[in-house]
C-alpha cells in the first residue's frame, strides 16, 4: 500500500504524462483541421478504401499471429537455458532489426528470399524453378515476422526470466515433466504478457508502409498508412488525412478491443532480476529441440543481416566514417536517439506509476480501473497516429514563431519518444508491477521514502529493464526516417536521412556502407543496454 | 536577413543561438535534397552565382519536388522562400493554383527543351525523359516499344514506382495514358503481370535493379550516364521506345512574397546561362535546358535520344490526376 500522498502524486504524475501525450497529438490534429484548404480527395468510404481497410487488418492479424506463434517456442527454449553461452548475444541480436531503416531490412530480406536471393539460388541448384516468390502477402508477412518475432521473443523471454528461482526448484523436486512445467509455470507467465505483445505487434504491422509497398507487389496490397501519406504528402489534403487517421485509430482500436488485447491482465506474481537456474529440460530430446528452434531462428535473423554486412563491407568505409557529412549526421542521430529514449523512459515512468497508484487498493473502484486502462491504452494508441500527420500539424503550429527548422530537433525527439512509448511500457511495466507487488509492504513497514527507497529498493531491480527499454527506444529512433522527412533541412541530417540521400543519387555503395555502420551502432547500443545482464548471468553461472 | 542557426545540444533538449551573418543581400531558394547534396549541383551553382552578385545564396531543402510544393502550401504567404527550384511540369498547374507565384518576366529565349514547353510563371532548368533502364548482363533484347513492354513475356519482370507517392511513378502513368489513351486500363491489366512490385519511390526501385533482383526498372534516359561517367561501366542502359518517351521538365519559380525580387530575377536569368547549365549534366544527371559553354560529356552522346516527346498540358494533369490514379488502382488491384 502506498501512503495517500504517494498515491495522489502517482495519479497526478500519470495524469500529467497522459495530458502531455494527448495534447501533443490533438494539437497537431487541430492545427491541421484549422488549416484553410480546399478538399480535393472526394469521399473517404469508397470500395477501394474498404478493400484497403480489410487488407490492412488481415495482414496485421496474420503477421501478429505468426510472429507470436514463432516467438513462444524460441522464448521457451532460450529461457530454459540461462547459462547458454550465446544467449545474451542472441537476445541482443533480437533488438537489431528495429534499429535499421525499413528499406535496408527489406533489401536484406530480398537478398535472401528474393527472386535472385540465396534461398531461390539454392533451390534452383536442386532443380526447382524459382519456387519462392516473396512479392505479395507472403513477403509482407515474412518481413513483418522478421521485425516483430524477435521483439515478441525478447519480451517473452523477459517475462519468463522474471519467474522466481524457487518455482524451478519446486518444479524440479516435484519431478514435473515438460508438459506440467509449461502448463503451470511457463504458460501463465507468457499469457500475462501476450496481450501486450500482440497488440503492440498488431499496431506496428497495421501501420506498416515501406514494407507493404516494396514487398506487396502492387496497389492491391496497401495499408491505410499509405493512403494517409498520399493524402498529406502528395495531395496536400489535410481534412482527408485527418479523416483517414481517425479511421485508422478507431478501427484498429476497436479490433484490439474486441480481441481483448488492450489492457493487460491483473498484476500478480513476484520478481527476480536475473534468469534463475533451471532444473528442467535436461533430457536429450529437450536439448535437441531447444537447439533446433534457437538455431533456426538465429539463421532466420542472421541471413538478411549477413547480406547487409556483405554489401556494406564492399563500400569505402574509411572514407565514409571520416567524412564530414557522416560525423555530423552521426552526432545528430546520437543526440536525438539519447534524448528521445530518455524522454520516452520518463513519460513511461510517470504513466506506470500512475497506473500502479490508481489500482493501489484492495478493491479499486470503477473510476480507478478506467483510469488504469486509459493510461495503458493511450500509451499504445500513439502508434496509430502517423508521424507525417504529427509532423505536419506541429509545423503549422510552430510556423508563426519563425523558422520551423529551429524546432525540428525538438519535434523529432518528441515524435520519436512517442513512437518508443509503447515499447518502453512493454519492457518496463511487467517488471515494475511485479517488483511493486513484492516490495510495497516491506518498504512501507521500513518507512523507506524518496531517494533512499529508489536507491536501495527500486534501482537494483529496475535498472535492467530500464536499460533494455532505453536500448529499444534508441534503436527505434536511430532507424527512423519518417519524423525528419518533413523538416529535413541542411542543418539537420540524421543517419537514415543521409543513407536515403545517397541512395537517391545513385550512390548505392555508400548507402550499403552506411547501413552496415548504422547496424553496428545499434548493436553497440544494445550491448551497452544489456551489459548489466551479462554480469549477472555470469554470476549466476559461477 | 540571413541567420545561421546552430544547434547546441544537451541531453534534454536544444538551446538555440543564432549568429547573424554579414549584412549583405541574400537569396533563399527552396529546393529538394539531392540538389543541395555535396555532390549535387547546389554547391557549384551557389559558387557560380555568388561570383556575379554581391550576395549569398541559401538553400533550404526538402525530400523532393512534391514535398517542396507541400512545404510552400503549408507556409503560404509567410514563406521565407524567394525562389522554388525543383517543381516539375506535372505539378506546375497545382503550384500555379496556390497563387503564391508571380510571372518571371525574364528572357527565356535561350531555353530549349524537347516539346517546346514555355511558361510565363516557371523557368525550365533541366529535363529528362522517363525510360526503362535495364541490366545488360541479364537482358540482351529489351523491349523496343511500350507495346512490346506491355505485351511481352510476363516472366520478365519490371519494377515501377507508385504514382500516389512518387513523381516518376506519376510520369509513367501519364506516359502509358499518352500512348494508350482510353485503352490505358487494358494496357495496365496486361502490364500488371510483368510488374514484380510497385515501390514508394525511385530509390527503392533503383536499388532493386542494382541489387540484381529485377532486370528492368522505371528511371530516366540519363541514368546510364551516371554509371558510365562515375563508375565507368556500361552495364545499365535505357531501352528506347518507338512510340516516344514522356518528359519530366524541372522548373524554378519566383514567389510573389519574395523581398528580393530583383536578385531572384537575376538568378532566374542565370539559370538559362551556360554558367548554370554546365553544372547540371554531371551533378543532377539530367539534360541541360539551355546551351552549355562546354560540350556534354562523351557518355551523354551514347544515351537514348527519344524520337518523340510526350508532355501533357499541366492543367490537364491537374484536372485528371485523381481520376487516372483511381483508374490505375482499379486496373492494378482488380480481379
């Protein structure tokens, strides 16, 4: 139990964060609405729009189902082997796809699965005629799984690692078989985080843009996001863009609501910070199975990344790294990534504390639960408002204040932080809930408060998920191109922008090199974000 | 007045300082990003023009020509731009309709573009014909006409850009419309079998060509010049189409809210002179829109020279773009 004052502070902090997030989005929409313009787009609900909507939801649902279904066995295998030497590296690898610009990953996937890709070349040696075609729904699903299966897996492993060591000891002494372990220990832990993971993945896929166009094979495969982009960037029709954005928010939110994916299960359980020693899975069959699923998933992840590395190594990396343009872009990217990650972490902290404070009583009232849900849902739905809409809206708002280029860095940081919010929440909240449930009473009885409570009680437990959340958020911001596209001016160039600009003037080799460098920076960030973890698992192994 | 903005970053935000540069005349030109890139025409154009005037040229760049127009619409009459460089004939009518531009009133007799495009509002500064660029190591006999492209072997794939998000994509749509007229939807339904995928922009499509995923993509007749001049390879060539090629003419226009119109007009005139035109071919990889004082690089003489040029009236494009895109969507995504 919190003291009444702590509860009030928590609820108020959550409310402030919520207000800031909503205000940022609503102000942008209002600015666009107020813009005098002659709508040119015609009606919203046409037969074509209806088809787009259906396709958007269909591919998002399939992508989510596949990503999650594949993530579960891999997560189980990785969680079963806390002392597996490459475990930390595999988990780091799983953050990587998010930090790369979508087009880079798409080209990497094409190098493996495309018409002239490795897979088809191998099959052609075996006498088959280009059996794999990734253009169409299949390619979209493949790419979405590539991006989201590792994300889902990473979050599921974290959930399993949070199970306390006593559980495994008990399971071991009871001689529970794999089925019982799954049923009584693993599944409940995964099931608790599954709605959160699925809704996140669903939204990422529903708002997919470049992947859908590049791998979709034609306009039959189009998402609403494409239509929004078109109405704002090409037609400059703000009312239509807003109508489509609201449609996207409403439809996606109702689908998620219907599926019961918004708002996670009740916080329960206790916490342990390091992966615990496991006593199960010692049979040969279990070892082989785990080795197989982990190996397959690593191959699936590594092949396209390897293609990016191979192409990148052919570039003149020395010249690229020492060029002024690169140094400038890398500096901007680093500052934006760090700032937006810190901002996302701060806002998430306020939201999570608000949520915990709201339901901090034996029987939280309807209003409290509604507030709890609102905080959770709004932190998720931010993904549905396209960055191009936010950017354009804020451009209009800031325009009267002078040169908008001055505000560009702050806006990009804010938009990137907003995009990272759902990820940070997913990483941070489950641990925080569990930690909170375990320690509140103890803390209250010890009378620990403020900084000392944070230092002795919260910090040791929360530092690991916070570092992971930061590395997620930084990777996301590093790979983002959308937010900068509108403001891009000569003074502000980020790495993905630089990469695109090389690509748009025939300099493919430079772009390949930059993709490799960007991947390396992302990997370095991920390693920094998980250093703590290595220490701990080493200690656990000793 | 010219202000240089420095971003002084610290972890949670940016402090802003501005340093006023020397008090001299300044010209603000909005353009697209690849124009101002270090290898683009921007730096040389700035240098050349500043030699002729006691002034400073400032470029503000956005992603592409369409983003340029959107940016101007967003800013309206409060824009800082004196000139907008990088519009093209397909969006010229929409640009005119904003009422933000005024007549250039400069002598453009030096301008010479295929199809003879002339306009009181915009000055052409370069042009290129759309063409399918192919990989000679894969394709030995590229289609020699639009008809052959449309009716050719569906197993031989091409990649085009989406007319909803890309100017070359829109250009190709207009090209097909120019060749086939009312029969365009039928042509698209046939061509659809050959289209591997439709990318959001030029870069993605061209990347698929250079990565060897597809042997032919929509680009410009001038694309092979880059590979010949900068990379010394003749591997990528443009296919010449018997019916003719659709042209993209890039334009620069004067904003009526400009506070240094005299200087801006001086620049518009400069655009039609060899000092500007000499820079274009090997930096923007487009054809010069007026005479150069030096010969074109040898590689340009080996490029496809379209026998016939298609160019639709900008107003016709503005009036029909939505309907034609809807027609394209129906043909490309229908059963």
